[in-house]
C-alpha cells in the first residue's frame, strides 16, 4: 500500500489544514465537460469509421459477410438453402465473384447476425467491421492487462498491424466472435466468475473447430478442478441461443443437418499444414493428419500439466496448437491467436517477438498486396503463417530453465 501512495505526487490525504482547495462545484463542472468532449470525439470517430467502412464495402468485391447477411434475411424460411440464398443474393446483386455463399456456421450463430435483417449489405459490412475493430482493441488491452498491468498503446498497435486483422476486416468474417469468447473466458476465470466464463465461451460455437483443443482443455480442466459452473454456464448459453433460433424457425436444425451432408463431402484443400499435405500428395486423408497429431499431443500435455494448469501459460500453448493443427481453417481465423501473442509480448523477449512478428506478417503483406498472385500464389500461399505465429510465441517465451512452464 505504501508503494502505491509513493507513486502519487499529490496526495490530498496529507494536505495541511487551511490549504487552498478548488471549489467542488467547479471540479464537477470541469469533469462533466471533459466527459462530454470525450464522448463527442468518440462518436465522431465512430461515425467517420462507419462511413469509411461503408465506402470500402461498396468498392470491394462482395465478401464473406454476404453469407451472414443473406442468412439473417432468410432465417424464417431456410438460411441453409443453396437455392434460396442464390435467388436472394442475385436478386439484389450481392454475390461473391458471382457465386453465392451459404453460411456454414451452426444455427446458434444466427443469433449474432440477426441485426443484419434490418440493414443493406454495405451497412451490415460497415457495422460488423466497426464492431470487429472495437473487439480487437478491447481484447488486446484485456489480455495484455492480465499479463502485465502497466498501461501501454502497444497492444492496440500490434492488433491493428496483425496480418489476420486486415484479412478479417476485408472479408467481414465472424471469427472475431471466437476471439471475444476466448478473451472473456480468460478474464472471467481470472476473476473466478465461472458462470460468466462458461457463458462467454459459448461465443466460440460460431467456429468451434478452430479452437477445438482449447475447448477440450476447458472441459477437462472444469471437470478435474470441479469448476462445474463453467460447464453449466456454457450449456445454458447454448441452450438459450438454440431456443431463440428455434422460436424464429422451428426447422432450422433439421435444415442445417441437411446442409452439413452436402459440404462435408467436399475435398477442398485449406491453407494450412493439412491442406499442404493434401495438395502435395493428392491423398485427402493426410489433411487430417495434423488434427490427429494435435489430439495425441494434447492428451500427453494435459496429463503432464493438469494439476498445475495455468491458462496464461499452458492455455496459450494449447490455443496455438489448436489452430496450427486444425483441419478446416483459413488465415483470417488466426485472429484467435491474439491472446497468446499478447501474453508473449507482455512477458517475453520483445525484441525476438517483434522480429518474428514482422517476418510472419510479411507473408500477409505479400499476399494481400497481390504480389503472391502475380507468381501464381493463391490462398495456399499462407499455409505456414499459423505455424509462424506459434514460432513467434515460442521465441518470445522461451526460457532456458528447468522451471519453465510455458515451454512445457
């Protein structure tokens, strides 16, 4: 307590009697004026960002957000019907490269896109990008604060310069909700607010496959340490979301299952390690090899560390491996790695972190700028970037000590 007091050069509790103090009324007026100015500046910034994002939506080709926007408009009939989506998007001239996209996320995810029913495509794109920016800034700050309490603008800069951030904003992707769910879980677990931790983690239902090992760790940890409220909070939130969607469309789960039978037959290689193995060999089974290997590694990792589990150390390793080994993932999904990278930056070797960060980010610069395309490099060009972020994390957090729990 004494240290905190020494940090304040003007401690009013030590002021001498009779010393001049400004009138309380003037202080209140000044505080209200400052708050009003701050609110006005924030409102203007948000309005400007919205206009810019809406202009970008009109200038860019139709992107991934179209599938969420169309699903929101067709939620009362069949948001998973290829024919309905095709007719709806083409009637309004909204389709990505002329090919209408159908939302593949589970029915519970429809809850988060319902507001798009009341917007045109450009407004929906702008609103979602603005929301994504706020989430990114908030998540970066929150995770950094958990690991390092000192105030800094570095988390915001790193999040904005993060290659997956640019990719996600250009597409209007829903993966931002997975980042939000994981971040809120970490914050709530730290506060021992287990109900809220479980409820927050239900946000990952929009794309559970990209954080599969992390979710498995949560389930095992909750059971092992008898933190049942986390599981109940998550199940309750999923139940509530399911109920809301079923009230709107009682057949939505049956419609989704019928759609799942269609897209699970695809054998498209995805831009990750599994996709590269499939592309090089022509054997589709090899695309699942990283996912199988990841589960095998996780079993041993969990058994070794379960009794002294630390979410800011072991949890971040598992989060990284979840995405690196994922069968079905894209470069913009790497946005969920922000908690791990912020933890590494906060407590690790910042020089090594920045070197590796810039090197991996360069891949996104080459791809997004179109340079890779000139040499025939499609999305598969970024197959290595998830592993690059993992290396970034390991370089920054490595400690040549037998007591290092982060390296495991």
